[in-house]
């Protein structure tokens, strides 16, 4: 299949809304207006144009309040999300306000209707299955969504309703942009009401297809499931870049079926060769197909979301279908080559987990379950030792040869960095049977995993770290290889923190993260904690693509979480 995309951008209407000196500077620029992405106007600063490959100052004269008002007078009204537009165009103007609510900055983003982009997934939308689009900002999610709505309405003659929260899909004004074809558009007065409009669209207008941009809250995810269960095809985008992002997002994981912990019987656990408590998909996915948009001309397609999620939960790598469009517009389809079964530490690395938060921290990622630790808890082994094993009672092995380290629940990336910094003769192996050393965390060692017992029975030393930090790893490696490190404060200040209290604190942190992601609060300040717990809180916020910063001074230093 071959189809060359073509673009319309109504750039002259946007230029007409800008102050004359900025318009002239853009028109006189050697750069093509078609390459223009956005224009930045901040009070007291010089205006700036951002192109695909570079930025450019448009004028040495600073932006005044009159310049900003000039633009405001020529565009639509700002909504609660501080976005406005120009009627019957796809341009978006976003405002920055001061504490008094006065606009002191504008981001004028060029909106483009790109016809022909849907060719890369045309067969998928023709299948009448629900499709979820994911991708980083700027990869063309909304553009592809808009083109999908047009093709379904015009070429396949479907009854299509577009739920347009910020007028991002069909443009500003009461008359939608021609880019959505015969699709009907329902505007949303306030972002918080998007889920209600989704349900209203189904109940009042009998659509065959609903198109929705940026599903981001639990209510919207629930509304999407309700729509799908009524037999309506859904095509939408969600906050997240990959399938992995959705699986660790407690708010949106329902879109791909949800994750729950299941306790197996002894016989079933032995048959599977797993621990008794495992993670499984909770329900059928809301979306049948998932498309990861890597760039404008390349996507990865999971044709069966249920099978892909199940594969990940079995520590396997799902095999997406890879598609790309060449310079002639021809779409090529290949299947990703088979990969070996993922080990537990590989699975943790795919999630971006540090692995050092034990059962509590991993509950924060998947809400429950032990994702990167032991694969079969058994009663503690005695091994003739009267005391718990720790790094001080393990005899150092011979260091004249390269040591092969298997990290059991330990962050592989951090351990690799520690090995590189100390320049020791060690490599990380993916199979415990190949290891001369096993490194694990005290939480996992306390569970006395069968695999750890087997390693000890084979005479493989098991080194136990207090926590999953680079400092702890470097200290352990220094002990193994008899290296003298400079004296430095130990970052293991989790000593003295009861596990029950740590679990309660991290559950409170997860609750705060969910409230920020659901839009219940824009900013939440957590209770003061020590540096170890604050580090875990920062890692949790980072997993959900939220901002976090530490504020205040000891002992009242605390973490603030925001979008």
C-alpha cells in the first residue's frame, strides 16, 4: 500500500492573529513556514520561533502587554485548561498566567491536518476493532487520530462522533475543521467533564465509532470500557508512551485489562513453576489493538492486547508487528524477531524498576505482587548458621578470575554502573546457574527463595544488600574485591525504619500519585521523611511521569508531587 501524506496548515490565519512585527519576521525568514512548529511570546522577553530543526529569535524588541493583548483579541476564549484557538483552524494558543490570572505568556502552536498518515494503520481501523494509540508528544498521535476519524466517516461511511475536549482534534469554533470529514464533533466544556460527554455521545447519538483524545483519568478509563461493552468501536489516545507504561499505571491499566494478584494452589504453583501469588490480567482489555507511535513514519502494533499483556506477566517478551513508511509512501510490515524468555531482572529493567523497594515498592508499581524478587517463597533455610546472613559474614571468593554476578531483585543498571566505576573484574549474567556470586536484597533473602537456597547448596556465595542503591553496591563490590574506598556517609539510612511504617508511607505516596494523575489535586506535599524514603518517593513519581521535588530543611524536608 502506498500513499503520500499531504499537509494543510492555514498558517496565514495564525499569522494574521500575531503582532505585525512578528508576522513580518516570520515571512521574511529564510525558513519555510511549513517547518514552523510554534511561536513563543513571553512578557519582557524577545519573541521566538521554533522550527523542526532549530529555534530563532524573531525580534530584538521585547514582548509587551499590548502585544499579548493583540493576540488575545483575535482568537477564541481560553477555557479552564488555558487553551484557545482560531475558529475553523487547528492552531492552538496556550496561555501562561501570573498569580492574578493575567496572561503573561503565549505559546502559539501551528496545527496541521496531514492527509494520508492513516495508511500505516488503515487495515487496523477497517477491522472494526477498538484501537489505542500511544506515543511521545510530537510523534503525531492527534494528527493520526484526526485522520482516522475522517477516513472512518468518509471512506467507510461510519457514524463517527469525536469527543473534543480542548478542540485539539477538530479546531476552535462551532464549525469543525474539514480534517475530520463527515464526523460529528462534541465539544467538552470542562476537561473534568470529558467522561460524561463520552457516555452522552453513546446514549444520545448512536455512533458506530467514538474518537477520543488523551484518556487520562480513572473515570475516563471506566467510560471507555462502558462504551466498548456496548459494541461501539473506540479509537483513542492515552497518557503513556508504551504498553509497559499502561501496565504500571494504576489509573489506566484497566484500558488493557487491569492487573490483579491471584493466589494459586500448591499444585498449580508447582505446575507453573512460579510462586503462589502471581500477577494476572483482571479482565478483557477495553482496546483490542495497541499502536505505539515511534515517529511519524514508524509504529509498533500489538494486534492482540490481551495476549501481549499475558506474555509480559509471564516474564516473556511480546512480539509486536513493526511498520514503517518509506520516502515513496509505501508501508512495509515486518514482525519483530523472536527474543529469548526474559529473566526476572530483565522484566524489572523493562518496567524501569529499581528493584530495591522490595514487596512494598513493587506494590507501588503494579499495586500488588512481587515483580522482581524471588520466584517461590519457601520456609527459611537453616544451613547450620545461627544468625541471619549479611554482607559481613560472607567470605570473599577468590578474585583472581572474572566474577559472574547474578542480581536477584537488584537493579541491573545500577550494578553495571558500580562495576564500571570501580573497574573490577566482574560481569552480570542472566542465569543463576552461570553465576559465581549472587547479589540480592534483605527482603528477598528473608523470604528464603528456593532459588537462593539452591544457589547456596551449590556453594555459590549470596551477598545481601540493605537497599538497592549504588552506594550499597559499590561497598559490597569493594568488600568482594578487597578494594579500599574513601570514607563516605552510607546512604542506607533505612536502618531503624520499621517495614510496616515504610509500607504505610509508600502506600500513602501511591494514593497521592493517583490523586494528582486523576486531577483531584494539582500539587500534593507529602509528610516529612528521611532521605531514603524521599528517594523511594521520587522514584515512584518518576515511574508515573510526574514531577517531584524535595522542599524544606531537615528534619522537616518533604517531597512535593505535581504534574
